[in-house]
C-alpha cells in the first residue's frame, strides 16, 4: 500500500511538470493539460470550494503543485536560451502551437450548440481585442512597462489559462513584450518577477474559480466563442513583420511553425482521448 502511495505521488508530480509547461507555452493551456491528466474537475471543485476537504485536497495536489513549479522553471531555462538565439523562429513555433489548437477550441465552443449570436460574439471580441491591443501598441513606447503591478497582471493572465481549459494567454504576454523577460526571470530565479506573478496567479484563481464555474453553466457557448476571438486577435498581433524571411530564415520559420502545429495537434488528441 505504501509503495502504491509513493507511485501515485510520483505520477502526480510528473503530471504537474507537464501542466506547468502549459502555464508558459503559448498555445498550450494548463487547464487543458489538467483535463488530459484527469485532474481538472477535481481541481476546479477544490478551488471553487477551497475549505471543503481542504487537508485531503491539499495533500492530493501538493505533488502536482511541486511538479508544476518544476515544469515552469525547466521550460523557462530552455525558452530563455532560444529567445536569445532565435526569437523569430521561436515566435513562429508559438504561432503554430496556437493555430494547432484552434480546431479543437472551435469544436469545444460548439459542444452545447452554435447559433448566429455566438459567431457575432466571436467577431465582436476579435474586433474589440484587436483594436484595444493595437491602441496599447501605439500608445506605449517601446514596450509595455514592466513593474510589480504589471507582473501581478501577468500572473493573473497565466492563472486564467488554468481556470479556463483551452485558453492560453501567453501569446498576449508575447505581444506585450513581457514573455521573454518572464521566462528569463524564472530561469534566473528573479524573485522581483516570480513573487508578483505568483501573487497575481493565486488571487485570480481564488477570486475567479467559482465565478468561471458559474459562467460556464450559464453562457458556455458565448464564453468559448469570445475566447476564440481573443485568441485570434492576440495571435495576429504577434506575427513578426520586420524580419528577413529570405532563404534559410524563411525555411526555418516555416519548419518551426509546422512543428508547433504538430505539437498542438498531439496535445489536442491526448485531451480528446482522456478527458
């Protein structure tokens, strides 16, 4: 029995490592990976009613949390390095990841029916998000300010990807030019970045888990179609336009895009098989 408990603990730790990758990989949702590994439903119930069976749930999710932190730091080391040596091809890999998840997100959005009003919600969200983000891009000089408050905001965005399966907000961090500094901060244990992100994530999870559970029951289709609009808008805006795509540069970007699509499709097939 003790060996079974140890094996279960290790398995949940490994699952946590993969879920942690979904916190920071654009196009990959931590919530979707939690669903893949059969943890999402219990996680949301725990977060929505955190005092109910707290001790049992805390012990159950402890290895998942430890694994998640390890996954964030491990992937941040690799991403920080590749951002230094091949930022544009890596960005196209992320765009491929996002594109690869769109068919599954579209299917998920229509699970409870699809009406014209839902398509309108998608288009409106796409237009409003695109216009708002373009306004930020043209208003803020050079890069979005990086301070304690904006890192708390980044943590809140990452946490939304845990609460809402299928939603990846890392592409918004890419657009705001906060993604590379974030991964570098994780890789170098910069607590001026890590602590505010953690605070923003915890506050968001506690504050919105129950709200999201309520919204899902009342406006599932509208919410998911709006998410698709947001994902499309933020992805269009991270496409690198000021890059020389001639010769090997273009081939490399094309290859990384295809690789990103393949990785995303594989993840989606896993989720479809096991959720």
